[in-house]
């Protein structure tokens, strides 16, 4: 083992830079060379690489995004794309690859391992926190805190003007961000794709709340939980209250990573290098019960991570 590659693929997540830094410096500590692959799997296919040293990763631990850039890449889903990527790995004499990203990144990593025979380790970095085999992912804590920062300020306006605010956070398929944000914010309602909601019942509860003295409400919803515009229009029409919509969007992806996201990135990046040195072939590193652990990459790709419904029930109890 002489050279390892590192790639960030798919959507960016705060803490990716900290993970790159951890990988590079841990690898160099163990006498390895590191090649950074730019623009995700698209860059791997096209051969866009550069050598990384200790100074290459100075001053990036506090930065959001990824210094290696990233891109969505449909070609990596094809046999031809995989073969082009494998050719780059062989041309650059890369002995092992560390892929930083989410479930899509790991599915492609698994295909690359099968086609090349090279050891490939996944590092989970996605704000969605939807990767099986790890309790949390790099970037999730930052995205939650970014959303909380915004909603705390929205609540001031909601209280002052006695309004209902529907706040849409990211999460097309999963509701991990919405649940964490809604519970931490004390939202009156949390809408997630995993749990069916009844708009008529929500309106009845809003009216009941007003009768009991509530003058403003916050509804946090994942983008995949429904059409936020339609929901706001329905609430206005059925209750007569003043409901407004705020879509937080991609602001949740950016910004400096929180301490938790940085620490997690440091731990997982270093452990990924150590796994390769120990002869691991196809794994993902993660956190389980507060400790660094690893699972087979197949498990991370195939298993569905379940939403903690006990937290959802707690949020319902505390919203009364």
C-alpha cells in the first residue's frame, strides 16, 4: 500500500473538508501518498487529480463545502463510466480509495470495488443523515443548527405578528432533519415523508390552540412531506389565520461545520485510513453508540435507516 485516493461525491456537506484533512494527514503519518480526485466521480472518470500534502489541507477544517469540489455524475452509473473510473485509478497507481458522501456515493463505490478489486472505504457525509450503519453523518449536525438559527428568528416574527409559519427544510425522501429541527425548535407540528399527516386534523389543532391561548405556531416540514405551498394555502383557507411559508433550501448545506461535525469528520477520516492499512476491502466507517465502528458497504447501501419515532412522539407531547 503506497498511494490512496480520496474523492467527495454527490451533494456537499459541512465537514467534508475536515474529513479530507484528516485522511491526508493520517495517511502521511503512516507513510502513504494521497491523490485527491476533483469534481467527484466525474473527475475520476476524466482523470482530474492532484497530489495532496499536509500544507494542501491547511486552513480548511473550518470551511464548508469541499476543496476537491463535487458534481452529480450520471455516467458513473453505467458500465462504461465505471471502467473509465477504474482506468484512472490504475493509471494513477492508486492502491485504495476513500469515498466521502452519501448512499449514491457508496453505491458507485461498491461497483468500483467489484470492477477494480481495489479496497474502497466509505465515509458518510450527508446532511440528510439517511445512511444505514451510522448513528449520524458528517454535516447533519451543522445542517440542523443552521436551520435552527433561521427558525429562531422566524419565531420572533411569528410571535410579534401572531402568524403561523410553515418552514420547509431539506429532505426529499427522509425526515431526519425536519424531526431534529422540529424537536429542538419546539415546533407545533413536524411533517416528514415517513409519517402520513392529516391536514384537516392539523387545522383543527391549530384552531384548538388558538382557543387555548396560542397566538403563533411553527410547522417544520421536510420538502418530501408534501407541497408546502398547497399546505399553506389550505391552512389559510380553512382556518382564516395568517400562515406564511419560508423555504430554507440550500443554505442548510453551507457554512462552517459545527464542532460536532468537525470532530466526527476527524474521527471517521482517520479510521478510514486505518481500515485500509488493516486490509479492509469494502467497508463504511461510522459512529454507533458513540464509538467509531465499521460495516460492510453492502449493508450501508441496501439497508434502510429508520426514523426514531419515539422522538416524533415526544415532539407531539411537548407541542401541546
